[in-house]
């Protein structure tokens, strides 16, 4: 029968279609079991960072079948933030990113990150959150929530050239421990000929690429904070802040132990290697670089104290982004936990020069062995006792620029320290008004 | 001048196109030509609209709204962003810096490019090497150039201080001094672009007929007179082209600022586009960045109009 044949063929086709779509559905559900995550990370120190990160990710994937993580190098810290926010706005946000700790309020205000607290389910999770150095967590908290997990952290160290100290009649094994000591040592170390030509400066404190971080090495030693914990109010015009800035200005104008004008962040280590400066303030993240390139014995010390001892922390934390499914969030948290185990934190610290972010990481055999061969690596950790959170506010980049511009204006002599900090405070107050 | 329709009517004896049968055929054909033309224009038009006109119009539109932040959307604020801009000292500083920068970079680059072209156009020993060495800076990316110059300017051991030291000058913090930082960036920009513009001048010089030089020599014209009255006027079309590019570059190229000074010290080297980048991508104040962009657009539009309306008329094209 013709009709029957047609119906039969139609049924056969329908059956095939149904079978095919079932097959596709099955394939689809199989794929859904694989949780895919994107991970942005920045690079701001030397070394084969992408290789190390790729190695970590591969090891994590091997231990956690069903989760695939795509690590993407996103440039320097600034670029990484720009890329992350742009990607978020275009709907292709990363799920995990390492960004500056001071980006916290920017990320909260843009409404793109997920608080960590509600994701913790077990006692082990909560113990993990409590395992970090408390000072590293200071930049993680806002609005009663924890938003980020310490990963690549640093602080300011003083590097000194032991040969230059010996040549100047100073104890080569002793760094200046107070502001006064630093000035006295600096004056002995600065070599000036009869014509006023300087062949070696006493000290260089870099003042480009965010001089506020270095200033905090002085304000914290002068026992003053630059902003409140909520990031809504700044204290730039407090007398103790002005005094700290004046000290920095005096290093070049009054004591003449530092080159006049602003000093490049990137060229400071080179100046140190070229023996153009006998001391420098730099990130602890530069330790490996200095160790590799200094052609003379060098020492590493804490930022000198004034009315107290203090140094700002710096560096990057893990953030988790919104728009993840529940499974993705769990997997992302698992990855961050895995990346910050004591063994991994120790390994990452040894490979890069960052400070291992939890005390138990320093007790691991690998770290103990490393410290035995290179005791200077522990100085930054010991400085944490005196360290405090880095300045971070709402509209952080803009407030930071108001401060940076005015620090530079004071250093180049365009404004007095008092005027500069008064201007910075007025600008910051105007910027922060909407958040109060 | 006769109406083409009338000419046509007389030529083929057909009635006026407005009435009669001929019209029925000529309109579709007319349309077809138009459609054909528009289709040919379409790819370019789509690209122009998508990447030039739409963003420009959208920028002006966005500059009238506030920046959306998190859950708060954008609201219409009228000219508020413009008022804030005029009261913004960093904007004023960046604008003044940019004019100083352009006023130095443009004439010096063109003068240098022309001198180099005249030199390597002559018969001198080692000409290919000279041409190559003049052109090399153009091939390097600006980021690489800036990183090289960063160490030229390094106080004390930098190339500049080492050379000046031979003549007894003391070390100077070139990029850290507000009086010299902008000049340092200007020097980099000139060094980078002069070789590129030299190529255009060189090509133009080789187009000038040698007969002119022979005739001038017969007349006893001096070389300077010949350059002033013959060579330079004949190079004017190239000069206009180079000028347009130099102006655009002086507002467009800020890579070296990012590498060398980040706008410092205290905004002494902030240029308009660099400040737009900071406001847009560091402060995420997109509305204010749009407002600043409108200023940049207006400036470039005024320059372009001036060049094409005023200069173009005075130029002799061969």
C-alpha cells in the first residue's frame, strides 16, 4: 500500500531524528559534567611564571578529573584589571582572577565579585580561611565580608650594598634601623666631588608608578594610617602624614643623600646594580632579581622605624567572579584552596620571591631547606609583624592618583609637603563624597 | 550651461523624461545604477559607520550622561561633565602639555625628515646605510623605543649623561624633573617619526625632474634659491600629507608615556589621550572619558578641516 509505505518511511525518519537528538542530548550531558573555568593571572616579577602556573593547573586537573581550568596571562596588574572588567562587561568574564589587593573596592563597586564566606561549607574550609597571616587578610575584608584570598604578596625591603658600607667605614652587616640612622649612613655613603658631582648616592626610594606605596613605608613608621578600613575616608592632611612626606623630601633637598626629582621604579634596581646608589627601597618581590644581578654582597633589611616600625603589604589576591553556576563556584573555591596549601604556597614563594602567605608554609621541608641556603628570604616574613594593609579606598585609582600626583609635586619642589597633602586630601574628599 | 535633459531630448528626439514612454525604461536603469553604486560603497560604508561614525556619535551622546556604576544606571546630566572638565586641573594641564608637545614635535620632525631626505637623496658615500639607519627607528615598536630611551635618560650612567659628562656637565634626572621630562618625550617622538616621514620626502624628491635643476643651474640660481623656489613648493603635497600624519601622531601616540613617566612627575608629561586612557580604563569613569574624547575629536576635526580647506588650496599639484 502506497499510504502505508509513506507512513512507514515517515515513522522511520522520525525515529532516526529522535535517536539522533537523544544521542546529542547524551553527549551534551556528558560535556556538562566537565566543569570549565577561566583563570586570569598577571605577571609583575621576573621568572618563568606562565610555566609555573601551567604546571600547577595541570597538576590540579590531574587530581580533580572533570574540572578543566584555562589559565590566561592578562598582562601587568593594571592590564589584568582592565581585561577582567572589560571581559565581564562583554559577558566573557573570567571565573577566577589574581588582581591587586587594592582593587577590592573597585571590584565591589562594579558588582563583579563573589564574597568567599558563603561558599565555605565544611570546617576544613573555614580552617583554611583562618590559616593566612592576618595582615594579609586586612585588604580582603569589606562590608562585613571576605572577598579575596592572599596569593602573591610582598612588602617593602631596604637593600644595601655591603661593599659600599665597608668602603664608607660603616658596619657592612648592619642596616640603618631608624630614620636618623638612615640619614647618617646616607651622608657617609654619598660620594660628592669638589665640583658637586655625585658618583654614589646614599639612597633611592622610587617615586614613579605609585609613590604612595613607598610613602606608606614612612607614614606607617610614623604611626598614622592613610584611610579608614571602609575605604570611605582618607587622612592625607594629618600632621604625621605631612611629616613623613617632608622626611622623604628632605632626603634630597636637605640631607642631599637622594637624587633630586622623581626616581623611576623600573630603573632603581639598575641604579643599585650600577653602584649609583648604596641603598634602595624596593618590593620584596625584587629579591630574586637582586640576588641574580647584584655583582657585590648585599643585605636585606626592614624599612627603618621612626615613632614605630611599619611597612605596607602589597601584591595580588585571588578573586572569584559572579555569573558562575553553583558547581563552577565550588570547583573555583577548590582550585583556590589547592593553590594556597602550605606546600604550594612554599613552592610559589621559592619560585618567585613572593612571601609565602601562611605561617605553616614556612615549616615545610622545602621552605626550611631554601631558608638554610638563603636566610635573607625570611626578612620580609619577619617584617609582617609590623606590616599593615596597603591604602585602598573606593574609586581607588582616582584617589591614588590624587595622592601620587601630590607626592610627586612635593618631591620635585612644586609644592610644600603641607600644601601637597592638603590638596590631595581635598581631592580625595571630593572623589569619596558619593560613598559616604 | 544647458540642461542635460534638454540636450538629450534634442539628440534622440525623445519627449521630455517627465512624460511619455522613455521614462518607464530610464527610471529603473537610473535606479539600477544607484543600487549598483551603493552596493559598491556598502563594505566601506559599513566599516566607516561601525568604527568611526557610530562610536563618534555615541561618544557625544555618552558625554551627556553620568557613568553607570554597579547597580546604578546612567542618568542624563546635560553639560555637567563638561563643566567638571573645565574645572579639572589635570585636564587643563594635559591639554596645554599636548599643545606644547605638538608645537615642538610637528615642525621639528618635518624639518628633520626633510633635511635627512635631502641629504640621502644626494650622491654620497654609504647612502644605503644612511637611509637604513634613518629608517630603523620607524621599524621598532614604540614600547621598545621607550624602553631603550628610558636608559638613555637614566641619571648618571645613562647615555645622555655620559656624553654630557665628557663636557663637564653634572648628572641630571631628566625624566624626574618637571622642566625637562616633556622635552625628553618630545625628543623620543621626533627620533621615532622623522625616519618615517623621510621616506615620503625621498620618494617625492625622486619624482622631481632633474631638468629643473639643470635649467636652474643654467640660470645661475643658487642651491638655496633653487630649494626655496622650486624643490620646496614641489614638495608641498608631500608636506601636507606628512603634516596631517604628524598632527594625528602628536595626539595619538602615547605609548612612550606609559613606559617612561606614566604622565609624571605631577602630570608634567600627561597628554590628552593618556589622560583619557587613565580616566576610562583606570578610573572607569566612562562618561568623563567620553567627554574628554569629544574634545580630542573636535580638536582633530578642526585641524583636519583647516588643513584641507586652507592649506590644500595653496598647494601646487603637478
